[in-house]
C-alpha cells in the first residue's frame, strides 16, 4: 500500500481509509499474505450501479423532454394570445 500511497501523493492512512470504504461497499476484495495485501477489484457491484443509473437517466431524459415540449407549446400559445 505504500507504493499506492506514493503514486497518488496521499498518506498511507488516507489510502487505507479509502480502501476500507471500497471494501465495505463490496468493490474490493483484500487478501493478506503476511504483511503483503493483495487487492482485487470486484466489478459486479459497479455494473449493477451503472445499470441503475442508466435506467434513471433514460427516465429523466424522457421526463425532461416531455416538459420541454409542454413548455414550448405553452409559450407558443402565450405568444399567440399576446400578439396584436
């Protein structure tokens, strides 16, 4: 972990804290061999999160597109009523 901390100009305790958070989130798996820690990325939770975000992106894009259409129609009606 010392090499990892050096690569990111972070203190060793800061790196350890970040790694513990990722472990608790299920994104890292740690194995210890004596004083050596082997860390493996667990990509499945990230894929699930990405799928969830994508579903909500589609939902909000559709909702915002419908809102934009509604506002354009409302604006056109308002302009017609206020025209001389």
